[in-house]
């Protein structure tokens, strides 16, 4: 039996220079979301993946720890939603699976998490989650968000994770609508 | 802002020779689970990760498509549960995010999925899920399984995924118990 033993994924090449040119500070959740939404737009414009992006921010220093965009179709891996990419790259940068060891880290995502990403948040060690668009916006654009517990926000809160939804939600949702209108691939397995 | 742009993970080196020596056929769910349980035991014995393993099987040919073990602590990534590793390596082997394109594939896991892995199953394109130990076994060993919808089995079934729980459950649960007794690391973020 010969099998594959190694898996890897990579951010699109445009992201590093894009971040290098970014001048807006990351002091407020709106400013952080502004960066995430800009990344999601650029990911669509460059055709490097789906209309979702996320960033991990150090809440103490306001520094960007990691960025992620949805690269499911381009990486050929169903798990590489923006949140999973950002969390995994943050853990790669900080050299450990538990981001709580590195201070107070925040995950800022352009969309409410799908069932998988909801489950991934507590395992990562982030202390807060900020979302832009809602499940309805993602579903209106044709994406399947999966089945989360109905009380998913309080589930995270019970685990000590602060949740803030609806930040720049219109901007974030607009990227989803435009992706759908442009004929972007909707990659639900069936 | 300098960030990490690439993430990778790798199976422990012992897995390829271990699979090379494996002679039990993979025709039934019990035989497939037998392999998964053996991988979870060996992962504990070699101290290369947590007491969980999973395999992806082609149900038409009975061939092993991919294997995964929990490598959270050794890879330093919170998402690399056994199921995520096996699904991602299957997609790497088959060169695409949707395993449904490659036939009728089955995910066989030594334990009921946690909240994240539950959410990941429908995105992967597998047609069935076979589990060994239950949530209670994992929690009894100290692991946090997260909050899944109460009707998680019917949630998967509604999406056309066949679910079979409790296969060789005593063997699978025994690995969890022994891991706990041996003082194995319980890696819940807090």
C-alpha cells in the first residue's frame, strides 16, 4: 500500500505584497475587518479561491499574526477555509498548536464560521472571534454552511471565547453577492 | 508585516512500513477499523501524537486511499486530528478537494468525530463514516469533543452520508483509556 504522507498548502503569492502595501492600522475590530474584507475581495479578483478571508490579530500589540483566504479549489483541499488557513499559519508562525500560549489572539473572519470552522475555533486557543457576514448571506450566495448547534455563539462563550458578529457585515456580504453574480465556483461536495 | 505563507504536516515515519507489513484485508468495516485501531495504538506507543486514527477506503476496490493519526502536539497544529489528516492526504493523493469525484470513499475513524471533524466530513466528499469509540469514551479519557448538533448523525444522513457507529468500539475505547492511564498529554486549549 503506497500512500501520501505529506500535505501542504500555501497562501496565494499576491498576499505578501498586498499586506506590505496595507497602511490602515489594526487597532479596532472595524479596521481588522476592513483588512479581512479587502483580502476576500482580492482573492476573488485574482481568482485564487473563494470569497472568504480571515486574519489573526494579537489584541495586545494590534499586530497581524497571520492571514488566510479560502483556497479550497486552488489547493485541492476541502479543509482550507479562510479561518483554518489563518489559524494554522498563526500556529506555524508561533510554533505551537495552542495560540493561548502566545497571548490574547483574535480571529477576524469575513463570514460567520461554517460547522467545521466553528468546531476548530476552541481547539486553536484564540480568545475572541469577530465575524462580518452571516450564515444567511453565505447561503444566499449559494454556500452550504453546514449544521452548527443553534446556540453556537453561547457554546463559544461558555468556553471563554468572546464573539462579536455583524462587523462591517454589508461590505463582507457584498463580496459574496458579487462572487455569485460573477459566476464564481460554489464548491459544495455532493 | 511579515507573515508565514506556507503550512505543512506529515505522517510519522513509522506509518509507511507499518502499512507495508499489514496483511489483513480491508473488505469489511471491522477489518478497516482493525487497521485504524492498530494505527491509533502504534501512534501512542511511538509517542507521535494522540490516541486517534482514521483511514479512507475506496469502497469499490477495498483499497486504502489514505491514513491519518492525530498529530496535533507533534505537528504543532490544532486542526490535524486523525480525520482531517486522512481526508487531506486522500485529497492530496487524488488531486482534488472533492473525494466524490474519485468514487465511493469511506472514512473510518477510531472515534466519533469532534465538532470540527463532524463539520469537515460533508465538505470532503466521502460517502460514509464509520466510527469506533463514542464521545463518552473520548470524554472519559479527558478529551473535549466540542459541541455538535444533537442530531449530528441524521445531519450527515440528510446529506447522503451513511453513518455507522460503535464498530469495534471496545478496542477503540481501550486505546483511549490506556493513553490516559499512561499520562498521555490531553491537549485541550484553554
